[in-house]
C-alpha cells in the first residue's frame, strides 16, 4: 500500500503526518502537531523521523511527499516546500502540493456530525494585516473529490466571497474577526478548529496520487496570494537550510 509523508507549516504549528490507505478505503495515519512559532524548520525533520520509525519504514518506502502549498505564512510555506523538495530529491520521490484551504475543508468534512452532501465549506483563515485567506469548496461524492466554488482570495474579512446555498465556515477567521467575517451569520455551522494540519493532507494526497497527479520535486512551488517580489534574507536562508537538512536526512534514512 502507498505511504505518504505530509508536511504542513503554513501557520505557527509544525504538522507532520505519515499515512496510507487501508484495504477498506479508509486512511490510516500517524502525526505530530506541535506549536513551534517561527521555528518549524527545527522540528519538522525530527518529527518525520519519529513517524517513520514508528511505522517501521524508511523514507524510500513512501510513494510521495505531500506538503501544504498554501496560502499561508511566507516563511512557513517556503519551509514546507523546501523540506518536501529536499526529502524527495534525497529519496528519489515525487511531491504532491496540497491546497491549505482545501485541507481545512477536508478536516471539516470529517467532523461529527458529518458534512451533509448539499452543504459547502467556506474556509477562512486569519492572514494577518487585518485580512483573511478564503475559498469555498463542495464535496463531489461521485468524483470522491472537492470542487472549488469560489476562487482563493486574500482581503478584508468583509469581502470574503460566499458560496451559493447552505454552507459551513471552517478556520480561525470566524474567531479572529467575528461578525466582520462575511456570511458568518448565515453559516449553518462554524468550525474554527478546522485548521491546517498534516493529516488531511495525507487523505487528499493519496487521492491525487491515485489519479497520477504527483509531480517532480523540482516543480514544487508554494501558493502565494499576496504580491511579493522577493524573499527576505532570513526567508532565503531558512528555505536553503531546510532543503539542505532534508536532503541529508533523506540520504541517511533511505
């Protein structure tokens, strides 16, 4: 069965998960989810090593490396992308970029009670600078995948685009902005705890892998919604250090 190692560092949490699909179609996974602030790069590789050791496999036994591609923190996205590329290059594996907002919708779908088939999920995350990242998704049961109802955007919480019909709201923007968040009063359910996490990345990546959507590590790129022409020196150094460390770790664990 295919193993996926997933890395998600788009927020102040360092989240790493290792999982595979079971014979009955469910997803079996293990994870580490630690509040690291801006120091995710120091925790992500040890966490990956712990999970591989628990599963009793080497990195080379995985089928792909998934990472939270964004939107999210610039430095966090570069860290996740750099680590995924470094591990993938070292072990000769492809990568699977996963939309961070879609991963939040995946978490909401797994909540109790379950997401009704006709209900969309509006994901809205605090983007700092008094803005929110947002997009709306609807689960297509026939295709067994998400469809995008409103495009990804970043802007004032009052300008979040709403899906048609009934919807849930996922993500911390509801808590951060309260009634300023467009559509909050209309939401059938609010799930502020449905935040970026590596475990839903595994489920999404396994479906993408089955469709043949893994890509070469050299092509991996974060999703940026804000205009930014260049990284800061700190960001470049953090990304380079993360990639170099990941390549070294991949060689030692393969």
